[in-house]
C-alpha cells in the first residue's frame, strides 16, 4: 500500500514551459485534490475531484488544468509555467468526504521552481 | 464558507515550557477541525482532528486541542516543549467534498 504518490519531487522549469505533476493513490479513494503551499499563505486549494470524470475549481485554479480519467490518478497540468507558480504542491485523497470521519491522506509534495 | 485564522507567524518557547498555538475558525456548517505539522522539506502530518465527538482531542507527540464553540477556537497545546517540536503548524477546517481551508501556519521554535 503506497498511499498517495507524487512525482516528480523536484522540478525546475523555464517560463512558458508546460509540465504535468503526477498524483496516484492505491486506496480506491473517490476524493482527490491539489493544494499549493507558499510562504505565509498556508495551503490553498487549486482543483479537486469527487470521482472519475468529475473535477471542479478550488481557490486558485488559474494556470492549472486537471482531469480524472481513472479513480487512481489525478494529474495537475501547468499549461505555460510562470514564476508565480513556483511553489510546493501537495496532492491529497480521501475515501469520501472527510465530514464522514474519513482520513485525508497527503502526498509528500512536489517542489517546483519556475525560472 | 470556511476560514481559519492563525494569529502571528512565529512562536518561540523554551524547552520544557508550555506550547500554545492559537486557531480560530469560521464555518457555515458544524466544523471539522484539524491540526497538521510540517517539518522542514517534508509533507504534512496529521496531529489531531475534531469531528464533533469529544471537545478535548488528544493527538500524537503529546499534543492536544480543545474545541470551544462559543469562542470559535481550536487551540493546540502541549504541556512541555521538546526540541523536536520545532516545525510549522497548520490549523484547517473541512468544508464540503473534503475541501480543507488552511490557516497561514505558525512556525514554532524551541530554545534550549
């Protein structure tokens, strides 16, 4: 049981490049989400999904795309990287809503620098 | 809508002293509240959570938090700080669909 796996752990991009941050979970969780962490800002929700084929925007969705073609995977795409997207990205998943008492699991983070 | 306020960005205590990290929340639904700890260059680790059962919640590493509805607070405490407690601490409130709203975080330093 690997939990929530994020790749890559570290990445340097040039402005304007595109890339995909991968997130996979092996717990058959319906709910998955992406957060970004910036100094003094805490973690902010980018996009989330409540099941395969269903995604929605969070607090800071601009510049990011997501899709959920399978239950296991929830990739985050940066379409044209900007220095403002330099951040640490966390993927999270839970079986159902954590308001049902389920635990939310976080990946170990992906450190992205855009130069 | 949900929000979390963590006043101040940095708390410094001496080893063995009481740790008190404050968290106030607002929520349009009965709140589910969480405290997470993050060590440098690592991910988030759940310390404890409140899910409408007991108002005093005990977590890992000797931490506990008390839910006070009248004060809309969920402060984190530990009776005696240890050097290994130095980290960043985040309070969070859960909204619908497992969306967490985080506070800005507090960095805890422990002086020998």
